[in-house]
C-alpha cells in the first residue's frame, strides 16, 4: 500500500515537473515583432452620405437618316498597329465619318434630278430664241402697219377727192371706181397688217409665258436636285461631337433602316454624379455648390465637382429630388455606370473629431465573427502585451477607418502582424 502511494506521488511530481517545464518554455518564448500606430483623431463631416451613379455629361444615339446596306465603317489602329473597325472605347472627333451606306441608289436619284434640270435649261434657251424671233416679227409687222397706214391715208384722200369730183361730173365713172377700189385695197392691207402685228404680239406673250414656265421648271428641277443631294449626303453618318464610342450596333453588309441607332457616343471629358435627396436636404443645396465625390473603383481618390442641376419637382414614386454634380474628367478615369458616394450637409452641417485607425489594423473579432477588433499594445510588468479588443467601425476615410467605440486617442494599435498575434501575447514594436 505504501509503495502505491509513493508511486502516485512520484507521478504527480513528474506531471508537476512537466507543467513547470512547459511554463518555463512558454515564459521564455520571444515576443513577436509588430508594427504599430497611435490612434489619431480626425475631423469627420456629419453630413449625410448619398450613393450616386456616374453618367456621361452628354450621350447621344447616332442613327442614319436614310436606309440601306452598310458598305463602310470607320477604322482605327489597334495596339498592334493593325487596322480595325471602330469599337467601344475608341475616341472620335466631331465630323468624323463613322459609317456609310451604299450610295448607288441615291446617286441615281441625283443624276435623274440633274438631267431634268438640264432639260429645263435647254427648253428655256429655246424659248428665249423663239422670243427673240417673235420680237423681230413684231417689229416687221409694225413697219408693215406703218406702210399700210400711209397707203391707206393716201388712198382715202384720193377716194374722197374722186367722190367729190364724180358728184360734179368732173371725172368719169371708171376713174371714180379706180379710186374707190384703191381705197378698199388699202383698207384691207391695213387691217391685214394690224392682224399680223396683233398675232406677233400674241406670240410674244406666249413666248414669255413659255419662258416663265421653263424658269419654273428649272427651279423645280434645282429643288429636286437639292432634295436628292440631301439623302446622298446622309448616306455618310458623321459624329455630331468629339466623344467616346460607347457601343456600335452595325456591321459591314447589314441592312439599316432610317432612324435605327448605329452608334452610341458619349462625352466623357466631364461626367455627372446623379443622386436623389429628400426635401429636407434641399435647403443645404444650391446650384454651384462644390461637393467631394469618391468611388470604390478608385480607392483613395477624391473628385471635386459642382452642383449643375437640381430637379424642380420630386419623383412621383420615390419622392426624392434628382441632383446632378458635374465633375471634370479629362483623363477619363470615371466611367459611366460607376457607383460613387458623396456627403451632403443637411442644414448648417458640423464637423466632429473621431478616432481613426489604419485599415490594416482591423481584424475579425474572436468572440463574434460578424464583429471587428483591433490589437491594442499595453504595458504590463515592463513588457508590451497584445490585447484583442472588439471595436465598432464607422465610415472609411481613404486608407483609414473611423472607430466609433472601443479605442481612445493615443492608444497603440498593431498595424502589421495583427493576425499573427494572440491575445495576451508579448510583442516587440519594430520600426
């Protein structure tokens, strides 16, 4: 019995020795090197943050005014120097011919209109020649009327004298009859000459009317030629502005109809951040105000823009007012469709100082996987001990994050080696 007790005591002592050795080895474990940073205070704007969508400053759907088969699309060189058709992302200048439909049908219409115009001009020249001849005929007819009138006047005098002499039996009847016949012949010639003059003058009026009709036909033909030229010009689709190609919807040989979109172009030299605000926030906004805009796609980069539009009426469904912030984008870093965030003062707005820590100092909490924690370095018995502390995070500020609870200004947090340090473990701060 005594031997058994002694064996048990020996076993206990052996276990105690092992535990003691283990503790000594643990106590002698070297501290882990870490990098740290003191908790700093930062001014945080208490304005309300909104999510905004990036839109082009101007976007247009470019369509053909005429239909037809696509026979050409503008080309640009790719990165390897090879020519290729325009595609999304290419930059085009205002007036660039983007594409062209087959022109043969429209050229035929122009040629037909020009032919009609030529025929009308030829007819006009013929009418002018006819008018010239008719005017010459009028002059001849007037001369003949003048001569006939003179002859008639002489014949009338001779006849009157003969009639008086015949009544007094001073001349014979044959002489009287001859004077009378001469008078009647002169009268007939005068009437005939006047008829020819009247007919010639009528032909002048007819020629002038024909000239007017020919001139009208020329104007109609010229208008038809101009009208036919417009569709011919419209077979070329030109860029209405210098812009970036957002989309191309046509291919060589495809049949397009009038008004169908061929390209989508956007001016990205400046963009708009569009968001909605409730009516209570309108009092803190006015046209021209400068706002700072950030996007997760470009972390650490902040853009500045001014309010360019505030909707005068709220959306009937959402009951918010649309606001647009125009942002210069000369390098094209902001793309349409990006989600941005910005802070808006509701009322006067204030700034508060809050503690911030680097993003690299944040890790998951051991107690709650859905919570966050930081490792705080504390002094204990002349040693630097790591303490895992659960914190509540606020908004991010570039490469730092606001801590709303859990740490105080001046406390030391681990920024490198956070996941390698256990709670209560000794650490060594390295530069």
